[in-house]
C-alpha cells in the first residue's frame, strides 16, 4: 500500500513542480501547427480518394 501512496504523491509533485506548462502564445502556436497539419492531411486524403474514385469509375466503364 505504501508503494501506491508514494506513486500518487510523486506524480502530484512532478505535475506541480517539475512540469513546465506552455504559456498562451506557445499554446496558440502549437494549436495552429496541429490545425495546419490536420488540414494538409485531410487535403491529401481527399485527393487520394478523388483519384481512386475516378480511376475505379474509369475501369468500371471499360468493363
């Protein structure tokens, strides 16, 4: 039981004293990077879907 209480005590101490939390500007910058990466990935997947769909429609028309 002592190990469990030590674990929670050490975890709380690490979160309150050792972790450096981002300030508002850093948080906004990180958010914009994630948003840009998400939009880029979504665009790439949409283009791949369009190409695959068009290709399959072309193949189905042939046969």
